[in-house]
């Protein structure tokens, strides 16, 4: 990988991947629809010389191709809101793949665990059956099938799958991101799902480091990879760590099916979360053995360190706004 392009560079995963690429000295094109957000990303990274900003519409293959320069690897980190997933996820992916096919770029697509459906093994490997039972899971499965379609014969693609994530760049696409953001700001927060059940989360800087390592290895393409977190942790423990780091103790309210349905009357995206609550009740835990075998070791920041670092970064960010 000599030069990279990150589509969706100002989102949660995109910002983390962009930062990791820059940290490794790789020339990077950060592509997004908001010039203001791209400039803020560059500023936060210290306006590095090897970073180029490109404004465009990720649904337009010509915009992506036109901005890609001589990039040889494209990181597809763009996403769509929950309530638009059924209609917009595939067109977005097709636009990215069409651009990659035109320019001869490899593609690293960052996705989640929805296509796995319900857990069928204690540690979910990449061989876990893709048997989604939810609407969003089925849409994500169709997305997977599209990425590996023979239609894109000139594109070498890999999919990296993350559990729910957190970190300084995490946004509303992360269940936990908005919770930590509220705690850092000293505001009442909501926590989606059961706060007693331990679940898996990955710290975004860790995930980005592993993703970039995989992208540097040619034989890692044409397959999927599970990116695990640092184990499991309950919502109660997360809140305890975050409150200690923030010095704040405002209420944190757990939202289950009834609460989300009610909130969904006013915030449409929240009612879309309900069908995914099974993941908060019977969590999937990813195996990292395949990744470990190919990149040598896993990057797993302990939750105490990662959550505290996230709170500090969010508070520092607030002071700059």
C-alpha cells in the first residue's frame, strides 16, 4: 500500500483509520461530503503534509474516482443512517466499488456483525454462518454479497467486521459513543440495552491499527476478518469508569424495547434499534485468532485505559469548539 483513500473520512471509523494511516506515514486522501468537517479532521491531526482533503458525494462513483489520484487502496468507511439502511446502503457500496473498478484500487470495507445473526458459537470466527434474522442483518448480508460479486472482477476486496465500538472519533453510529459523549459533557445519558450483560466493544484506535496492518498484506484480501475488542464489559462498569474519568455523576438511563419504542415516536432512528437489541441480550463475541495469525498480535487497550482516554479526548474537543 503506497497511497490510501478513505471514503467517509470524517465518520467514526473513517477518522480513526485516517489517523492511523497518517501515523504510519502513508499518503492519504480523506474523502467526505463536508469540507468543514474535513478541515477540522486535518486540524485535529496537525495538518500533516501527507494528508489531502477531497470533497465529494460518495454516492457518485465519478466523484470518488476523480479524487482518488494514484491511491492503490480504498478504505470504505462511509455509512448511512439506520432508518435509511434498507434503501441506501447498497447504492453507496456499489458507487464505491464502481470507482475502485475504474481506478484499479483494492477495497477494505469496514462493516459490523449483523450478518452473523444469532450466536452459534462461543467465539465467533469468520466461518460462523451468515444467517441474519433481522431486516438490517439481511441488508448487511446483501451488502457483503455485493462486495464479493463477480461484477467487480478487477477489484480485490476485504471486509473487516467490528463489534460495537467506542473512542474519541465515535459518533451516533455507535451505541456507546453517544453515551460516553454525554458523560464527558456532564449531561444525563442513555445506555442502549441491558447494563448488566457483559458485551464486546472495540476501541477504535486499536481497530484502525489492526485494519491498516491487514490492508498492507496482499494475501489478506478476498476474505473477511473479525476485529475483536479487549474482551467483554458490562454497561454498569463502563459508566463507573467513565464517571471517574469525567468527574461527573449525572444519571445514566438504560433503554430497552419499551423505552426505545417510545423515544422512536420523536427520534425515528431509535425505533430502528429495537430489532437489534438481541445483540445486547445474547452478545456475539468475536474470535481474533485469524487476525492474530496474520498480523502477529492483537491490539487490545484495556477498557479502563480506553474509556478514560476517550472521556479526556471528548472533554478536550469540547473546549476547542
